[in-house]
């Protein structure tokens, strides 16, 4: 199926042998440590964050960004690494959010039980729906997953059985939660939780894509018929990837509901899946750090562009410019279209694209 | 009895709306393999174009001939946007389907945001002739005229598209292209002109759906296209991609199922039944009712 032949991002050009080369494998670890100790700093970054880095508002924004970095990395397991264009990934995230919320708020279960049940349930849901949806390939698969996700959105919005709170959403009942996860002063713990989730997803995706299964998945992306000819069953491998990605997304939902403190129906919408797709493509599909970067950046821009849109600098522009600029989705959608045209490999391919340019600009030594 | 007839006719009105959106989607997908997420944008442009023309265009208005002029303006605007999208955004990515889908996704996000930025997120009252607010008694059922208007329009559009596909040279090219694009190209025919044409037809039908949908619902809002689009996708898959007649059958089935189950069951159950229907069709007959054949 040529339809889903996602061009893999070009392999990073071999970096110069030297100090950087030796340090390179440890960079993710350094980044993790920096992110982990970030809440201890009181630096203010004017223009980037409102208030110091360790203020609850900033930490919450960062935590949401990290969650979506993890979600995008999980979605990339489907889109970038296996070549499955699913338009229903929001469903499993929403299953995580609403599952936890309903079990804690309506059923009064302790958090760990609710989380365990939700992640198990989300994974089973992904396995069942994936088993049906994967009977189709390509665009039909995209539409079927979209339709399944739409059922989820309808179920939540129509509020069957009075469980989900319908259009108004369902605030999380915090009375039964561990004290360390409740209250504005404990936002830092939620931040660490989000960081742990991101680390988990990146680790899982990395291990899976390095394993023999991961190589089969890459093969499915590049040429599904050939995998079939080799005697492997494409259906099973795709179902494994779909189930795993669904389970990771529902785990993300569990953390997200704690950070936001409730569930609202907009997370079930197909727009969320579309924005996951935008994140992955902006970051670079099929790369290790691209989707994470894309997810973090997208969520950050989505939040900050709203503030930017109402700032004086934009308001003083003529109405023709200021009105579209005050819509984050307009800016992000336009950037996305431009990225599809001019940076097909996303952010992750920027360095390999810019290096030749920089090299050609450097003055040559005289002979 | 009256209730059944009322439900059947309102269901057909809904089906007409789905068909107007789905026919263009289906042709575009059948010919160019583009899953067009921006189709909801064409619908929005048609609705807002009509709304704007009724208030601002000299000679146009909410009633009589002025309303026809307003709808014509909306349809022209939708068609123009569709042609521009094809020429500027889709054509450079010819035969790279995944990028084309991504571009239409970006376009649907940015376009709806642009509509929202220009006219606000809230629903606006739609200018409509007085007679569309009234009802007609048919076999003891009081049927809203707006729905009847939609049904008539959809039947006319169906007839026009079929006649075009059947009796014109470009219709022949499109039918052949849906069946085997490479062969048509090999015969020395520029299929890309047919792509533009199909986009224009689809854009016009979607814009008409936007304008008449505005009459039917009485309001117009930026997100209207998106929610209709998902059901239009379902109609396209059930009907078989590339088949206009299949889309028509599927639209009728989907519209009726939705209306009847939503009335006799719980509200919202009909929407879920439609998705169940989709799953059943895909498992039993993955190519849809009519398969990938542009029947005329």
C-alpha cells in the first residue's frame, strides 16, 4: 500500500568525532536530570513563562506539555513507525481520562485501583477495536478509527447513565486522592509524574522499535506485502502496535486527569487526534525525539499563543492581521501546512538539513 | 402513521445533507485518492458566503429572488475556494497521498479558525425566506419546508452529477479515471484537469449543503462542517468510495437509521447505530455497497 509509505526521516548525519560525539549518548539523561531539578529553580523567563519557573501555573503548563510529548511519542508508534494513519487515538486518551475520573469520583475507588483498572480497560478497548479496524487498510482504516472515536465522543457528550457529566465535564473528586497529589502547592509532584510518564513512553517506544518486533513494524511501514511474503502476519504485528499505543495513551489520560483536575468533553473530539498528528509531523515522524519535541512545542504554543493573541502587540495590528493571529489553531494550522511542504522530516531533520547550508556558507581556507 | 412519515421525511432531509457533502468527497477520493478533510471548510464557506451576501450584496436578500442570488454567491465562493485549494495546495503534492491528507488536515484546522476569527465562534441566525420556516402537510404529517427544500436540491444535484458523468466528455474521463487512473494518463489525457473539475463540483455541492443546511438549522457556526463531515465520511465508506449512486443509497440509509433510532431509542443512540452499521459493512463487504466504480 503506497498510501501509508511515510518517508522515514533521513538518518542523522554522522556528527564530528570529538567531545560532543562521546557525550551524545548521555544527552537524554542530562536532559532528564535538568527537567527533574527544574522545579527547584526560581528563574523568571519573561515572555516565555508568566512567573518564575517553579510557580504552580508554569509547572502545570510544563506538565501538560510533557504529557502531550509522551502522547505524541506513543502516537508515533502507530503513524511514524508502523505507518498506520489512525484518526481515533483521542479515544484511548479519553478512556484514560474519563475512566479514572468516573471510577474515582462516581465509584469512590482509591486512585491506584482506578488507575490500574483504567489502563487495563483502555488496553483491552484498543485491542478489541483494533481487531475490527485493522480488517481494513489505508484510508478506510483512518475513517473507521475516526468513526469509533466519534462513538466515544457521543457517549461522553450524551451522558448515558449520568456518568460523564455531559457537556459540562466531570470535575475530579479529590477527597479520596493521596494528599501529595492534591492542591496547588503539590503541583510539583504532578510535574514529576508527567515527566515519569514521558520517560516511560520514550523508553517503551525506544525498546519496542529496537526489538525484532520493531523491525517488523518498520517493514510494515515500508512494504507491507513483503512482510507477508516473508511469512509474518501483518495483522498481528499491527494489532500489537495498536494495542500498545492505546494502552500508553490511556496511561497518559490517567496522569492528565490528575494534572487538570477533571475531564471535559473536548478531549474526546477528533480535533485532539488531528493535533496529535500535527505534533508528530511537526516534530518528525519515526524519530526518537521528534514527536516528543513536537508535542511539547505544540501544547506550549497552543497555550501561549492565546496569551500572545490578546497581547497589545497583536491588538495594535490592523484587524485583518490581528484577528487570525488571535486564533492559535490558525497559526498552528498554517505552520503545519508550511512544514508539510518545506520540512517534511519535521524538527528532527532540521540539523541534517541546515548542516550542508552552514558548511557551504563557511568561508573556505585559502590554499 | 403521521409520526413515521414525519420521521421518514426529516430523515431524508438529513440524508440529502449528507449526500451533498459525501458526493464530492466520494468523487475526489475515487479519482485522486485524497481524503479531503478540508471539505467541511467548503461547506462553511458556502454557509458564510450566503449569510454575508444576504446582508451585504446589492440585490441579494433573505427572501425571494434575492435569496437565490445569495445562495448562488455562497456556492460560487465555495467553488472558488475549492478550486484554489486544489490548484495551490493539492496539485504540487500530486501522487503523494499522505502529504495531501496532512495538508487538508492543516487546512481544516486553519480554515475553521479563520472563519471563527472573522465572524466569531457563536452561531449566527441565518437569513431564510419565510416559507422555509413553515410546514407542509403531507399524509397527515407536518413536514418543515427547509427539509423538503434539501431533499429537492439533493435529488437535482444527484441528477445533474449523473447526467454530467454519463453524457459529457469530462464525465467520461472522470469515470475512467476512478476505475484506472494510470490507463487514462497513458492514453494522453491530462487527469489533473479532471482533478480540478472534481474539486470544483465537490466544493459547489458542499457549499450548497452549507447554504441549505443553514436554512434547515436556522443558524450558521464555524464548526458546523466538522460534525457533518464525520457522518459524510461514514456515508462515503458505506456507499463505496468513488461511487455517487452508492453515496446516495448510503446517505438515505444513514439518515433514516439515525432519525428513527434517535426518536424511538435514546437520543444519540442513532449516531452509534450508524457507526455499528459502518463496522458491519466493513467486515462483510469492505469495498462498500458499490465498490470503487463510478456508476452513472
